[in-house]
C-alpha cells in the first residue's frame, strides 16, 4: 500500500465546540510516522465550520452563515495543522475541492498534477470541500464521498475513515447493545445505501450511510476502505503500520 487517504470526521476533531488539539496532534503524529515508512498520505479534513463557530456564533442552519463560518474556520484549521506538522519538520498544504473538480477529466487532471507535486516533496495535502462557494447541486455535503473520490481519482490504494465509531456494525451500536462489529465487509446491500443519513452530532453531516456509499464506490473501482475510531488511533496504526487488524472494519472484495 503506497498511497493512503485519511479522512477525519467532524465529530473526531470537534471537542466541546473547539477543534481538539490533542486529537489533531495524534493524527499528525500518525501521518508523520507513515510518511517515514515511505507512504504518501493525503488528509481529508472536516472541521472548518466548527472551527469558525468557535470564533463567531452564527446560526449554522442558515446556509450563508455556514459558508461564512467555513470561510472563517478554514484558515484557522490549516494554521493548526501547520503548527502540528511543524513539530515534525513537515509541511502541509490546503487543497479546496468541489464535486465539479471530479466532474471534468481536465479539472481532475489539473488537481491531481498539483497533488503529485506536493507528495513528491513530502508535503501533506489537506483536502476539504470548498464550502464557501459550493452550491447546493454540486456540493458533496459530507467529506465521506469527497474522500472516496479523492482516493479513486488521485490513485490512492485505500481510504481510511476515522470516525466517532470504531467499526461498522450489523446495526446502530448506539441504539443496540447487542450490535456486532464486522471485521471485514464485502458486498453492500443497495437498501443500506438508501437509508436516511443520521449523523451523530450537529457538525456531522454524513452518518453511516455516506460511509457505506463511499465503500461501495471504492469496492466497485477496485479499492478498499478501512473504517476505524478517530478517538483512539491504536487500531488504525497497527493496521497501517504493522499490517495487523485489531479492530475496525475493512471493506474489500
Ligand atoms: P463522523 O462525523 O465521524 O464522520 P457520523 O456521525 O457521520 O461520523 O457517522 C457515524 C455514526 O453512525 C456512528 O456514531 C453511529 O451512531 C451511526 N451508525 C448508524 N448505524 C451504524 C452501524 N451499523 N455501524 C456503525 N455506526 C452506525
């Protein structure tokens, strides 16, 4: 596995209305370790809106307010990443994309060319949806699908989704004590892809449905996806760096 996209969910980065410095640092430490072992890492990070909200309390249910919060929060978020990567003598970069960038082969090619230069120079691309200009028809609306497209179109081998949940279960574990985690998952039933999205908090947008849609898209395109906890990076670390799956769900065929 040479190239990996790591998507970090809004709930993972968000702690009591602020971006969690500890969790971001843990993620950056993992990325630094992976880069040392010769892997190319691309991060897809949520957190712009919540980061903006920590500075200005606008009503997020109003779309222009949400866009404004993203505009305020995105540079703050990147500054935090820059500071953390600097501890490892690493550079990171901001790449704002929208669904339209994957609609046209030409635009995808341009974006990929820039990503290649960044990775060649060991600069970590941090991708987010361009929330400020994304219009409703074009918007991915959640970074799960954006990260799946990133994985496929930028030639990564695998997508890792770091979530507030540590695996994919046979039913919602928050509502069912007897839910069982899948270690591996291949075929995804169409009906599951149509479930209504049920994100777990006010900043989350996707819920489990968009994660399954992402997995389905990647499986169809010969890629795999690993869903694991973003609160404790132990499972993802042993999976990616030691090749041992202790927890999490691997979607592969
Ligand atoms: P994130 O913000 O980390 O991307 P979301 O909150 O959008 O994550 O989605 C994960 C949530 O989906 C979990 O916290 C869980 O409550 C819910 N969920 C519903 N069904 C399942 C399931 N079968 N397996 C795992 N999680 C599920």
